[in-house]
């Protein structure tokens, strides 16, 4: 599916995101909850044949003397279609009819309704089919909005799902001026409101689907798969939904690891509380610090509010349209790093517990073998002592006297 967003002249963050630029800390510039894999960034590419700096291409188009653009800060000077490679296709029965199911639909205004939507199943594409999809998508968009107006068309292969950011200047004919000046060369103007109106937004996906079917195998790329129900959603809304889909898995893993670690630590401390302080001091101190860190993290003032909201969210999960249960993560910028830190500490605790347990087992086995060897040796020396003592006293081992008759 595809999602549209508008930007003013001062909104250049998307340029840096598309080009994979980094901030002063060396981290990739993102626009929300992207999951960028640096090892796959080399797979990204720009479909725009002209290339070049995006900001420069924007300014060149805006400075065209035949293009009118109001000089106001709030004027939308470029738009972005985020076109995502289809990941699901509607399921059909033996007769080829689409199978429907009741599911929750999240709308842009924040409301949630239950609607009948197609039941989905996952699909996958080869690298060649993936590139073909974005080539056809670029051709469709550049023809629809004008090749001269294209700023860039970066395909990102290093995030969760392959997608293309198609950036363009929303240019339309300046009809009023052209009517008043029929003897002059027609003029254009920058006007996103006129170009991206309700009609355009309502027919876009249908025409996009027809174009894909006409330029590739029919139904190979199903952009009309039911995911557009509820209207065109913004990129921010889609990212929020993606975060919700991940929240349940994250919370379950965190809770499981936390409980396992705390249980293991408590068992370790109880079982080996009399352990030799000299030989196990380092491990015991580390275990104590990790256990205390869990308590501190659970009562942190910095994360207290977010944790309470997260706990409430766990009591009121949301059922997604794919049948899975999702939990909202409040203040994800603060809470997700916190949960990540908790998981790392838990894993560290588990590794430490394994090391201590292994060392303990080895020492117990060595101690048992040592005690057994010593008992055998002691018994042998005792038998030897008894034999020698008996001979010295003139008795054989049966206790009879060995003197002369």
C-alpha cells in the first residue's frame, strides 16, 4: 500500500532519512520507530535517474520562473508517497472468492471500529520481483505527478519491510492566470491542496493497482488487500501501529526473562548462602548488584509514569486485524530503551547464574571425588595398621596365638 505526507520548506528531515545520513552521535536519522539494519543499508538505491542532492533539486524546481510558489513558511512545497512492498494477500476459497472476517480497524481520528475485512495470508517476492515492483511504482508516480517534479525515490531495503519514499513537488497548471493570459506561455503553480485533494486520495490505490496489473503479472502485487480500510493513514500512524504490533512480544520477552532471572538469583542465594566468601565473593557481589538493579529499575522515578501506563495497557490489550493481541507502549522513546536495558541486564544475570552453577557443580563433584579417595586411602591405611599391630602382638588376623607349643 502507499501513504501520503506533506512537508513545508523547512521540513528537511525526510531528506536525511532517505539518504541515510547520521546525526552528531553517529546514529542514523529516523522519523519515528524505524528499525534500520546497517549491515543491509548498502542494498538501498534511488530510482530517480537524475539523482543529486534532494534539497538542491527542490530549490531548482521552485525557482523556475514559470512556476509560481507563495513565499510563506506554511506552504507545502513537497509531498511524499511511501510505497510499501505488499506483504499480505487476501485469502480465497476453492471457488476463488475472497474470505472475509470481522476485525478491528484503527482510524486516523483515533477511533476503533469493527468492520468486515479480507482475511490475509503472507506473501514473499524474489529480489528481481521486488525491484520490478519499485520500478513500476516509480514509473506510475513519475507519470502521474511529472518527471520534472521528482525530487528523489529512495528504496529502503534495510528496514522491516522494503519500501520507497517518492518525494515530489506538487505542481499543477495555474488555470486562472492561464485564462487571463491566453497569449502567453502557460504557467504552473505549487499547490498540494489542489493536487492531493479528496478525489485523488480516494482513487489513488485503485488506479495504482490497475497500473501494476497492466505492467506485470495480474494480481502479483496486491496493493488493494484490505489494509487501506479506514482511509489513507499517515506514515506516523503506520509507525505507531507497527510499534503496537511489536509491543506485546517485547513485553512478554521482558517479563519472562525478568522472572526467570529473579527466580534463578533467589534460588542461587538461598542454596549457596553458606558458600565460601573468599572463593565466591566476586560472583556473589555481582549477583547482588544485578538483583538490586532490577528493584531500582522497577521503582525509577524517571520511568514510573510510563511503566504505570504500560501496566494499564497490559490490562487493556487491543486485538489487531490479523488476530493478534497488541499492547500500546506509552512514551516509546523513553520506555523501549528502558526495556531494552532491562533485557540486557536480565541476560547478563542468566549468563552469570549459569557460570556460577557450573562452577558450583564442578566443585561439588571434585569435592565428592576427593572425599571418596580420602576415605579409601584412610581405610587402606587403617587395614595396614591393624595387620602390623596384630603381628607385633603375636596374633594372626584370626586372633589366634602364634607362640611355641
